């Protein structure tokens, strides 16, 4: 592999990390709530703009702005689940899909009203120059993003597997009635799960702010990528989402390098269709296959 | 019987309004009328496949875009009349619809997964058209202006209006006839319970594919109209998710799986969007917020849509 | 003469064997009963016969053809109809339209399909409710609707999966008479039933399933006195009138 190829492989892994985090959120929401969240991309954009606004207007370092984004995202996620979605839990599946689509429009366009549709860039002091390791270059923001992704993912896993709340979340994902019988407040637990999913995607968004120019509908691109990743990893399979996130990051970067940027999308959607047809339970086979 | 009367009454009133409207409106109002009808046509198209047959599509832009591109490329590059191009576009879209359907049903995809497949196909087409030189790539196609009816062009927008109205009426009559015949009744049976329908001898796969083909063809027809009326198309517009959503929303607001629902839905949404556009002039996005709020409100509080709820009540259905 | 022969059919779900080398014969014009405890595999066997599932191995012979690979639609066209244990009404269609869906199976025209529909609704006693939405029917009526839909397909063989379940005593008595009447019109019947007196009274021949296997068969009296059957139905009060 040429040096350039190696470089794009590394870039792909770093971006893949961010995708993985966003997809982890989507997969969690699907796993627990059985909802295909079409507002996921928009939530990601909200995360981007929180970091942007705090950095641009108050001069806050983007990584210090992340906690604010987390709190806001948790609230948004919690409330969306607790109110509208909760009321249509037993409706046919496409209603939930539509509802999240409506939420996406609201979130996206509130951003549009506040921030205008223009591209905006947050410049971070000290990030102007790429870091060099040997003959490879790294955008500092990408490297830091990857580090943050690892930490956040660790926290999410700790939360899901080591805490009581996490155990309740996983219990209600597996067997709702059983969880209810065990005295779990399924209603709140589901809202918390949606909140955590929103936080994941919000952070992923926030991490992208120092990396790229942002605009209110940017999330739509990531929305579809997140779908691809979660389906590839198996809807509801969290490890699968992480691994697939990295895979898609690398595939995107390498296919962009070898075939040209515009075709990388094609490759990714191609993978999406193939996996939907041939292995709808995902590469690792543990995902839910949803039938209605 | 009461239901039938109400249905016929509503449709008649709508038809009357639609016929009189262009004579009372100025250029701007006429363009709003055309937007309403275009959304109604897309809505009826979606209605067949998703409202009646229950196969939830999130990618009607694929068919719309294929229709727009087929007629435009044939016209601009080969001088084929868009009327013929429209038929070609409908055939291409129907074929693609059948292909998507066949693969999805063969691999037993349902519900959200089916929606994702349709979405993915629309996106693939967008990227494909955006990057293929032979298909004019991202520059899109400008339809040269002539006032020749045989080339689907008219100086008078009223004629465009009436042609589109005729398309909407044709689609609506088709659905009306269908819903009382074997095909329509069996589609509803398939939506309600595919397995039970199959064991009563309903050719499930064939009917679902047929529904997709018809639905796709109507969306393609709308696509050709769009290209001829607006005179310009490019992949990011005609293959966009926004178009797919335009097909869904009138059905949600009006009532999916009903004859008049999508018509009423379009009649409500488009003016509302225009109104908010004018009210909040210069502020982008407010109209889309209203759109979003409407979707959420309807999905939560009025799942069957306005018209759908009325019909259900009349039939005495459980709420 | 056997209209329907099931030979050595097996069906497993992810390694769990639900039907294990089951065989049975259904003679033309007769009512054949299939009994067995909950989870014995009766419904699964039905599903394999009617094309709802495809058997893992074994053969199903219908009208001298191997049909184990045919779809439910195909079998319905060939004159085999079934009801589901859990009624599956098309809720938003009227009762008449529900049945007409079945009527279209053999009808050449819309009029004929609705004629078939009215006839079967009349037969099961649901004709008064034909304009109602199917979702408004109660359990007993939903069962009758299932039956009417199956009848409207003009079947030669009818597979009934626990049509008595959830019926009041009066309703089940009517249902027994109805099944007898349907059989007398020349329709061959294979029925699963839990209520012993019913199956003993109606069936010409009975098969008994346990854990996926056929453990006994015979005319009602033989089956009722078979020690293996008594054992597996212990305490269920087998009786023959
Ligand atoms: N689709 C399926 N997937 C997995 N297991 C199944 C499936 N259908 C049936 N089974 C299993 O096969 C076994 C037989 O079930 P079946 O429904 O055929 O029993 P049955 O004799 O009809 O019982 P009942 O009298 O309760 O209706 C059961 O253990 C059931 O759990
Ligand atoms: Mg059973």
C-alpha cells in the first residue's frame, strides 16, 4: 500500500470512530425501543451547533463544550421518547419512523432559523497545523476525536453493563414484560435509553465541528451512514455498530482515495443494499430482524 | 352506503374547486395550485403502494427522478417528445419498482427494512446521476423553452394546470375503481395479513409487485410533469429525500389507504407552507418547522389522517 | 381413496424438532381428526401441509401430486383451504369483502366471487353481519368468518385448526352441526381439535400426536381406548358418546 493509501486508511479509521459512536447511539435506540430513528442525523447536527455556538460566541474550547451538548442531547432524547413516541408505542412501526422524521425536520429547521443555512467553520487555536508522525499527517481534531470516542464508548459500556440503570435498559430490551414484572419503570428506562443514544450521536456531532464546515442539514448525510453501519453491525448489536463504524469509515476513505470521492457514497450504499438483502441480521448475526 | 355518499360528495366538491380555481387566480396562485396538484399526484402514487398495499416506501423520489430524467434526456438529447418520454419514464420506473420489490420480497424484507431499501435505492440513483457524465451529472438538464403542445410545453400555465389535474383525476379514478375490485380488496387483505391472504389464494407477490409498478409509474408521470413545468432538473432535487417525503406527507395528513386522503392532505399542506413562507419572509426554515410539527401532531393524535378518521368513524371502526 | 397423504414429514426450527417423521392419510369425503397435547406439533404439521411452511423433509401428496414445495396460494387454487388457530381477520374490510377475498380464488367474475361469499356467510350464519367491519366481530364470529373465508375458496379439502376454541357451548354445538353439514356437501376435512367429545363425534378416523410424532391412530373408539392415548390425555376425561 502506498503512503497515500496508508494515510487514507488511517483517516478512515479516525472518522470511522466518530461514525461508530453515532451508530452506537442509533443501534442502542433500535435495540431497546425498536425504533428506526430518522432524527438521528438531526440530533447529531444539534450536537455540532452546540459546540459551534459555545466556541464561536463564548470562545469555549470545543472539548469543554461537549458536556453542555451532552446535557442538551440527553434532554432532547429523553423528552422525545417520553412524550410523543411513548404515546404511539403500539401503533404500526412506520408511525414511529414518521414521528422521528417530523422531529428531524423540527430540529434541523430550528437550527436553520437560528444559525442560517450558511456553511460555518469553527477555528480552534492550535489546530491550524497538522501534526506529523513520520511521513503521515494527522489533523489534531481527528486524533482527539478518536480519543474522545474511545473514552465515551467506554463510559457507555460501563453504564450499560455495570450499573443498575444499564442492566434495566438491557433487560427491557430483551423482554419488556419481564422487565415490568421485575419492577423496572420501563417507561423511564426507555426514555433514558433514548437519551443515551442521543448523547452518543450528539457527541459524535460535536467532535466533527472542529473537523468540518457545518450547516443545518449536514446531519442527513450522516443519518444514512448511521443506518448503513447499524444494519451492517446488526440492528441493536452494540459491538457490531462499533466494528462496522470503523469498517465504513475505512471503506469510505479508501474507496474515496482509489475511486474518487463521489463514488465512495455509491460503494457504501451498495454495501447497504447487499447487507439488507443477504444478511439483514448484520455481519455478526445477532441483530434483530424486524418484521411487522 | 353513507360512507360512499360522503366519499363521492367530498370528491365532487374537490373536483369543482379544482376546475374553477385557475380562473380565479393570478399567476402566483396558479403556481400554488400546481404545487397542490403535484403533491396530490405524488400522494396518490404513494397511496397505492403504501396506503393500500401496506409496503411503506421511503424512496418515491427514485421513481419521480427516473420519470423526470427519462423524458428530459430523451427530449434534450434525442428530440423525442416528452409525451412519449413520459410513457418511457413510467415504464422504466415501473421496472425499477418491480426490481426493488422483487428483491425485497424475495429476501422477505418488511416494515422498516423495506423502507430503508427504498431509501437506499433513491440515494444510489441520486449519486449515480450526480456522477455520470452521460446523464449530465451534477449540472442537471435545462429544458429548452418552446410553446408547442406536442412537446408538452405551454405558454399558458393554465394548460399545465389542467393537464396535471387530468393526471390527478386519472390516478384517483384508477384507485377508486381498483378499491372496489379484486385487486384493491386483495391489496388491503395483503396489508392487513399477508399470510392469511396467501392462504385464501391471493397471489401475494404478484399483487405487491403490480402495486409497486403502478405506484412507480404514477410517480414517474409526476416527475415528467415537474421537468416540463419547471424546465430544470438536477439529481439533488428530483432524487432527494424531500421528494420522497412529499409523497408520504399528504397521505399522513389526509389519510393513507383512502381515496380522498392524499388530495385533502395536499390541499392542506401546500397552502400552509406557502402561508408560512409569506408570513416569515426572509427567514428560512419556519415552513419546514411547521411541516415537522404537523407530522408529529398527526402521527400522535390523528394517525388515520383527517379524511381517514372521518371514513373510519362512518364505517364504525374502533378508534 | 386418499386425497391427502403426509409421509414422514419433519419440521424443525433452529434445531428444535416440532414435527418428527409424522405421517397421515386423509380419505376423500371423510372427517379426519388430529389430536394431541399443547405444543405437540399439530399446527406446525398443518402449516407444512398447507404450504405456510415448507417441511424440512418428507412428502405431502395431494391429489396424487407432491406438493411439499408449493406455496399456500398454489395449494388454495388446487382446492385446499385452511383456517388459522388464531383468527386473522382483515380488520378494515367488511365481513363480506373478507369472504370475497376467498371467493375470488375460484370465481371468474366479481359477481361470482361475491355470490360465493354470500353463500358461505349464509352457511356459517354470519350473513346478517356482512356489512360490518371485520374488526368489530367477537371471537366466536371471527371463527365463523375464518371458516366462511375458507369455504368461499370452494375447497375440496378443508383444514380446520381448533375452530371450537373460544366458542360458547351453544356456539360449539352449532359449529359441530355446521362441520357435519359441510362434510355432507362432499368436502373432505382434516381437523385439529382439543375438545374430545367433539372430535370423537365428528371424526371418521383419528390421529394422535405427541412431541412431534404420531403415537396412535384408528377409528374413534380404538383411539379412545388406546392405553398410550389415555396416558397422554390422563385426567382429560376421554369419552365417546
Ligand atoms: N415459528 C416457530 N418458530 C419456532 N418454534 C415454533 C414455531 N412454531 C411452532 N414452534 C414450536 O413447535 C412446537 C409445536 O408447536 P405447534 O404450534 O405446532 O403445537 P400445537 O400442537 O399446535 O399446540 P397447540 O395445541 O397449543 O396449538 C412448539 O414447541 C412450538 O414452540
Ligand atoms: Mg396449534
